[in-house]
């Protein structure tokens, strides 16, 4: 886990010219980050625990959204370099799409019960 945290902090620092300072601080403390490109997500599936957050960063050149299939979460339209963070308070599987590019951009968040 320390290795992942260190990697996320390093990644946030490398992105520092592109992301405002307040955003850098928030992103560096997150467990998971998903990069949105114009034709795919990286990674497409993430497994986290209850209470953890996921941040999606639009690294593409087009606008995107992050919209759960069942309506549990929906972002506003994210312009290039924008991001959105969602906290997952309940276990379950959360499939989502970009509502703009429905056929190409699909992902899934798997939320496990809290770690004991």
C-alpha cells in the first residue's frame, strides 16, 4: 500500500504544471485514479474498499462524463484536464460509462466491505 501511495504522490507531482495546487493535494491522498482518454479508460476496472475515493481525470481532448449505469453517481461534463472525485460508501459493483461516448468508454468500480 505504501508503494501505491508513493506512486500516486509522485504522479501528482509530475502532473503539477497541469493541475492547480489544491487539486494536487487532494489527488495525492486518493487511493485510486482513473485516466479518461478519448477512446478508453486506464484502468477500466478498479477494486476499492467502502469509504475510499476514486478520481477520474480527463486526459483526452474531448469532453467526457462519468455516469453510473444505475444513476448512483453522475459527473457534470468534464472538459480536458478537469477531474471529478466520488466516494463509495457502500459495497457493490458500480458499472459506469461516459454518457457522451457511450460505446467506447465503459468502466467498473468494485467496492468491497471495509478492511478490518
